[in-house]
C-alpha cells in the first residue's frame, strides 16, 4: 500500500514537519512583540519576516488555558495545523505566522471547513500584513519574486 502525497514546491511533501513550525520560545516572543497583527473572527494572526529564511513559511499556535481543557486546546491546534498543512498557499511565503486563539472560541464547534473559510476571508489582509512585516525587517517584499499561485484570490 502506497501513500500518495501532494507537493507544494519541488521536493516538498504535504507533511507538517519541524521545518514548518515555529518551535523556540525566543522565536514566539520575537514574533509576538514585533509582528504585524491581522484579526479574524476566532484568531489573532501575528506575522513576522521568517526567521528561517525568505523561502520558508512557518506556523506557530498559541491557545491559552482560558479556552478550556487540554483536549479542547489541542483540538484547535490540530485544526489549525491541518489547514496550514493542506493549504500552504493561504499563508504568505517568507513569513512566520503565529495564530493566537481568541477568548470565546468554541473548540467543540470549530472544524476544518470553518477555519479554512475564515483564513480565506482574511487572505488579502494576510498578504498586506506580510508585506508590512517583511518591510519592517528590511528585506525584499514577498510579492517581488512570486508567481500568481501565491497571490491568487
């Protein structure tokens, strides 16, 4: 039995590995203190020029204990990771994104389709925020060398 994987870029599988995650506390702190804020209904998305390089897009998640038990918090994180894993084109290239769950989010009623629709709705804001974050970092804006695939509506 063989498992077929779709590819985002040459040599890039659809997994969510260590290279796709914001992992270190210092990175989270830097992104949270200097990042550009983009609000959606359920999440505050903080964008920062990628600390892993201009060709990376990484995701970090923050879900506080105010949201509920570990089971409820982990469900939100799992759904976010799955949306990122299967829809990388929604997230700007060259940017680290930390998604902070807002108070009042109901983990029991949140699903993959809900989060996907929400992120598609703020896609333009994500692009503008990414350009601003990269400009703050003093590097080339992500729209300069990218094809239409990353910027299609």
